[in-house]
């Protein structure tokens, strides 16, 4: 197990290396000059060239890469072209909103989707099942920004129950924090609820046909315990897999939701950085997202061993 | 609660269960009546589709929702379980009636510790605290003779053997001392030696606790071993019931007689020794699974160790042994489905053990396999015709010729020619196995491997398929490697026999000799463990004479 963990952690190194090279080259090969952006519309060529020199963009590519690479592995992600701040500080400031949004969303998703899926599986073919799965198909087909605007229109503008947009830090109190998060989390969770509910239904249905379910009933166990203790526990591996992926996609996919709800998180930072050709910020955010992705995958794999004693590494 | 305690633990009266519409018959079981006294084992025997499992599920209230009991009663100590509400049924299950199932590999929850699963019974039906539940679990595990119950109570099912799991199932069923134990084919999936131990255990537990047992089986050997009384079922009806000696000694109903006559005899018939040239020969064949880990953590299993065997043209050679003995490993090496670790395999004159992947194609044609489960070895979405001609077409045969061959093989295996356009689900298990045999013969193999090919079939069907295999062996002068755990089947079909244990060939020789004078202890153990080994059903029933029962 320890050995496995070590191997997996070592395996993240080449992945991150590849991402680093890829994003570095991609940014330099796509059109758009950060110096020109910074200089503004009325700058002369000489002014732009001066900025370019100051940013170190006149150096050969390889040299630029090596400098950035060695700084990065020492924890120095450089200074943002656009914000004129250390990228590490920038990210640290933006991490809380994004994490809050992702975690609240995933909790909301799991607490709705899993019971939905289990009930649909238990009542397979009934009206309940059709209703739940119909809702899930609907949730799947409506884009996030449509749901977001619809929610804002109804709950924020018409009913005035919740704020339209923005973010309050958790240090300012739990209640304001959560009231600002409810609508964006709900908007973001709909598609994941749809997906995970379906997945849960399928996995539970498959397990309900197993012999040990019959054994549990033969013991005189109640249906609710048969479902949770015997069926759901055995169906958990595929469900946890999609929950993990959902979480990873969420963190990467907050860009749209954060724009709609104007939440100052990593998503918004990404948008701003890309629009301003802010190379150090873009590189750092992309690296961070890939690292999170790799680590979540590792956590999913380790969770399997907790859920199913037959899985050992 | 029933006021007047009946003298019976279970009384089934005129029980009828309706099947959903559109099936080949409209009642799953019809007017079934029988009863079980305390301390009595009643065996319900019949082939698949006879309604024996439906009867058990009806009593337990575990029928699938499509099946409805429409009339009759099933009184458990005087209380009709068919009339009981859902909550009452849950109370009764486990406390007064309990059930064990055929497949100990799947009947236990794989993600819960076995101690928890025993304890769950106590948790549902008693107020015992967790520590007490654990103590009771250890006690009952001890009484079903599980080794080191204190340690085993915390293991998961996959860490136990099939026999141990079945003991856990029995422990779960008996922990609350039910009046009635329903055992649905509890030993069918087990090895003979394990089967013998589990049968002994059920008998011991039942005698000690005075439990009435409803024992469902298709195996007359098991009946002879364990039953007090016997109920014979066919197509949902009871055709005959009575004391064991009466039924086995002088069966009155023709169906009972037919069933018993189909049970292969433990006495191998006289067979001409086959002196063909070697179709297959292995030398010092070894197969090792797994590999050593970095720090010695890896697990290595020697599934086959220095196996020397040969099969002549026109001969059926059997490999017998328990699960894990390596019999299937040897067959898979010969078919080159897996790569042998060392040793050589000669097919005719070609060395195939080391044949590279690119040269295996021609080899694949020469060796064909018929698998155990005819339900899963045919593609459900292809017609029989397309399954049959697939292999010859792969080897470049002319389509017209292939179809012609397919028709002829269907004639040979005794299926109508219009089967070509039908799908596997439209056939019974026996018919499917015939299709599988025809499929194997389509490419004119030199060597046929039958891997437990009749184990999943009912006895009457089994007899027919065995006859078919013998016919094709003679007709094509085919070498057949017949893998089985069933010593009765082996006795009837094999010219020669190899006995394997833990990857090693412990004995080989002509079948008659091995059975008459087993030279190895393990062979003797296997022969002794065969249930009802002292009863010769086939011989006795066929001649219509009084059955000879020797010894116990």
C-alpha cells in the first residue's frame, strides 16, 4: 500500500512535466502579445519592445522555459504580467471561493443524486422511477449558464430571497457565505445530479439482482437496510468513481459559473489571465488544475480499498 | 402466533403458484402437498424447471413479484406463511425458518466481514449489544467447525474457501435456532470432498438442534446420503413421495425411474483400450501464476507442475480433481489460451508450447473447446447459423460449403435444421450444449477439450450429451480431453483417467483400473467422497430390479 502510494506519486512527475512543456509552448505559439496588451492602444513600437524586454520575452524560448521551470519547482511561479503581483499570492487569494463552490456543489450533488438513484432503482419501472429519470434527462440537456440565469431570475430578482451574485468569505460568517453560494452551487450541480443519479440507479439495479441481496432478505432484513447496507455498499465503487471525476471536472469547470455569478475564484482568474495574455498566471492555473486532477484520481483509487476489501494494491 | 402447535414443522397443502402469461406452462407449481417433521430431512428432487426452488421461495415469502401463490397453504408450525403480512414474514425469516443457497461464492455480501453478516441476524431479531453479537457469532462459527473462529470472524468472504463460506451460510441460518431450514442445492457448487463435509455438517446440526430440513437437490447421490423422505417433482407437480429406501429401492413413477436410470454409475463399463497414435502429448508441463513482488510480497501459484500426459486419437481422456487442482490450467495450456511457463506440448508432431502468437491461428483450428456454461458461451445476439459458420469463414471456407456443413452437424447433434435461423435463448441448456459441440466440430478439429461440459446439465440431458460426445469421438476418430469434477460422469465416458491434486498428476491409468484399485490416497478420498457412492442408481433402476444398497 505504502509502496503503491509512492509509485503513484512518482508517476505524477512525468505527467506534470508534460503539462508544463505543453502549456508553455501553447501560449507562445498562439497569437497575441502580452506586451502589446499591457502597453495599451496608443503605445509606440519602442514602448512595446521595452515592455517585452522587461518581461523577459525577448530571451530564446528554451532559456525562458528553463528559467520558469526551475523557479516553478522551487515554488516561485513568477509575477503576473497583468496584476503585477506574485502568482502564488494571486492563486492563494482566489482558492477559497473556488474550493467553497466546488465542495458545496459536490455535497449538494451527492446528497440529492445518490438517494434519487437508489429510490429509482428500487422502484424500477414505476412512476417515481420515470419521474426521477425524466428530471435527470432534463438536467442533462440544459446548459449551466441557462440554469444559472433562470435561478437568478426566479430566486434573486423576482423573489429576492438570495443575492444575485458575488461572494462572501467564510471568515465573515457561515450564513452570508452559504447564502451567496446556494444559487451558483445549485446551477452547477444540476448536470452532476443528473449524471450521478443515473449512474447510481444503474449500479444499484445491477447489485439488486445479486444472491447476497436474496440472502439479506432471507435473514428478515428490512428493505431500507437491504438497500443501503447491502446494495449501496456494493454499488459504491462505480458511484464513487463518477463522484471523483465530477469533482475534478467541477474544479476545472468553474470558469463559466464564476463568470455568471461574478465569484472572484480561480475560474474568473483564468478568464482574466487568458484575456490579458498573462503567461505566468495562465501557466500556474493550468498546472494547478492538472495537479488537482491527478491527485483526485489517486484519492479515488485509494477510496476503492476502503469500499471493497477485495481491492488491494 | 399459532395456538395449536402442529406435529409438523412445515405443512405444504395444495400449494399452487401462478406463472406470468406467455410461458410454456401457466403454473410454476400445482397442488403441491408434503410435510416435514422436526428432526427430519425431506429431499425435494427434480430437474431444472420442476418447481422445486419455487416451492422453497414460496414458503419463505421470497418469490419474485411476477410469481403469485394463488391457492393452498404453507404452515410453519401451524402458521400460514402465505397469509402472513410483510412485517410478520420478516420476523419469521431467520427466527423460525432460514435458508441456505447454492452458490456460497455469491450468497455472502462481499464487502462485509463474515462476523458482521452472522451478527446481522442477531441485530435484526434480538436486542443483543454488539459485543454479545460478536460472541455469539464466534460460538456458532465454532459449532460449524470453522477453524480459529476468533480470527475468522473478522475476515471477508473472498478470503475463505467455498466450503468455509457455505459453513458461514449455515452458521447464519442456524444462529437463531430456526425450526425449519431450507437448503436450496447447498452442495451443488462444491467439490466432492467439501460436499461430503457440508452434508455431514448439515446432518449433525440438524440432529443436534432438532431442525426440520427441506433439502432441494437434483442429485440422487445426495438424496441417498442425507434424506429421510423424498419428494419427486416434475413440471411443477409432485409425482411421487415416500421414505428414502422406498423411493430409491422401488420407484413407482416412470419419471423417478428415468431420473435414477440417468444417474451415471460409479462402476466404469468395460472399454476397449485405444491404441491410436498420440494426438496430444505434454512433457513436464508447468504453469506458474503471479510473480514475486519487489520485496518478496508477490504470490506465486504453481497451477501445474511437471504434468506428463497424452491423449490418443479416438480416445477420451479424463482429468479429475477438485477446484484448484490445475485441471483447467492444463487444458488452457494445450489450447494455448494461456502460455505455459515451461515444458513442452506436442499436438500431433508440432511443438506448440512455445509457438509464437503469430503462428497460433492454425493451431486454434485444430483444438476446440466446449465450455461448462452453455448459457454464456453462445453470443445471444447471433443466430445459431452465424455462430456455427463464423469459425470456418475465419479460416477462409466457402460460405455455401460452411452452411452445408452446419446443416449436417445439426443433424448429427440431433437438432432440427431450422435451428439455423434461431437465437440461443430459444433453446434449452442441453440443446445449447449440442450447438456448442456442433460449433466446435465445424472446423474439423483434431482435439476437443470438454471443460466440465455436462456439469451444468440435468441428469437426463447429461446422459444424452455424453452419448453424443461418444458418438462424435468414434465418428471422427477424435481425441477428447474431458475435464470434470464428477466421478460418476468420468466413470462412464473416459477411457483413461488422470487424477490431479494441487497441480500435480497423482495417478493415471485406464478408468476401470483407477476405480477398482486406486493407488493414491487422494484418489481413494475422491472416490469415497462421491455422494451415494454405494448406491448404483443407473444399474438398479435400468433393470427394474430392487436397488442394491450396501453398507450404511
